[in-house]
């Protein structure tokens, strides 16, 4: 069987768009670009030009997304962009009509479900674009079963046009990095082994403030031994959190914010040096960092809401993310109870082995083939 010709939207990994820092959609896009060829797909990356910096990750689409969207509005059902592909996959909300089937991955309905957590300048536009993307796509991929109901309720997507394909983790994460490399990265950032770790963009839904409160409420001896390490860029509406982090970081309090960590290998090293991973988020369409921690052999405290119980599959300690005391209790349990810790590590690694990017690519290719 010859390889399926797939056009893949790569705007979300363009350095001119991301500044070199990938969010969850960027990680997802990069993973598909890398693994789809192993699923018998001939992948051609395509990026929307922004008029300033030519795309470097993908070939430039024939016009800007803004212009293509305007043409779509003015000539609905008439004008379609020609694509030299059998199917086109938009990994985000940038969807226009094409002369081949279009698949769109809609990761969540955050701007509609929780507008209070989003940038007010972009909220209305993003809501409109996501609704249009859902209407224009021939088929929609949801990254979790939890997300399906939201796509139906918030975007009006016919459930028969939705396939669930979970996110994953690279299999290389299941292999421990070299101890010397881990030690070098930890020394470079001033990290002591066994720290509590959070990875993600700093924004209200990530609930970092309550995780910080839980760490501050730990016994002094535990805090002296185990730092709280926060990895991620400042996101929308994070000003108050940044002030809290800065205050907690003073006088050697043991709180470190690594906001410039962009190297993939170093991120793996930081996971590997952690004692407990914290991801008590209020809302996730999936939650890739949970899988990264599982694969790294780190026990996880996560939330019992939205998609996170589905992703963790019982391998993490699940807590009410609004309950600081519950977060603190779970943190202490994974520090003080070796048997529980060992069970969580083993279950986490088994769960990560089930959810790999290779499996994501294989299931995604099956969705493509169902449309042609």
C-alpha cells in the first residue's frame, strides 16, 4: 500500500509564531510530524505565512490565514484552497475549506467554557475561530473522551464526526537519561534531587497558586529538603501568581521558577531529578505533562476533574484541586510512604507505555483513511 499523502498544519511550531517555546498544541504537532511517516503517511508540512517572517517548519500556504478566512466568509462553499494532498490536518483552530478532506484537532473548549481564565483581547476572536473550525472541518479529533461532550455542547459538532485519539509521550522518555547529564542540568539550575515539580504555562487554570500554598504549608523539614520547582512561561492573567512566586523565592525559601527552560533534553533531566510531580490543574483537555512524569518514573499528584482521571488511569493520586489540604496530604504521602510511592511509579510507567506518540500517529492515520 502506498503512503497516504497528508498535509499537516505546522504554524504552531513556527519559531516566528512561538518564540521557540512550544505549548501543548505545539508538542502535539511536532509529534505528528515526527511519527506519521511510521504510520505509512507521506507528510508535507504547511504553515500560514504571517507577512513578516517566512515559515521555516513548513511550506507557506498560498495566502495568510486572515485573507483565506475572509474569502471563506465571502464565498462560502465556492472557493476552496487547492492542496496537493489526499487529506489535510489542522492541529489547531486555523481551518479553511480545501479541495481535500480536512481534519481538525480541537483540544478543548476553554475560551467558551471558562472565559474568565483567558486573555480578554483574544477571547472573542478565538471563540469565533474555533466555532468556524468545527463547522468547516470534515472530521474532528478530540484528544480525550472528556473533550467530546464539550465539542458537542460548545461547538455544535455532530458526535458522529468526532474521533477520540489520545495524546502521548515519546518512547525515549521511558528510558532513563544518563545520570551524569541529569546531574549537570540540575547543577546548572541549582536543583537538589527529590524536589516537587510542576511543568506548564503559568495561567489561572493550572492552579499553581494552590500548589504553592500546599508546599508552603508542608513541615519546615520537608521544605528544607525538597524544593518546589516551577517550569513554564508566564501566561495570560498570571501577574498575581508571579508576585506570589517572587515572594516565596526570597531568602532561599526553596521555590525556583525556571522560565527559560526550552531545551528538550534538559526538560527530561529536570523530570528525572524530581521526587514528586504536581499537576493539580483545574481544567485540561488532556494534560501531556502527566504522561511525561509517568514515563520519567516520577509519582504524580493530579486532579480528579476534567480529563485528568481519564489520562492518569488510576496511576496517580487524584485530589480535589480546590482543596489545598488535600494537595498537601498527597504530597506528604508520596514523600513518606515508600510502598505507595513505588506503586505509583510502577503504575505510571505502565500507563505511559500505553499512550505513546507512535500509537497516536497510528490512530490518527486511521482517521485519515476513513475519510478517503
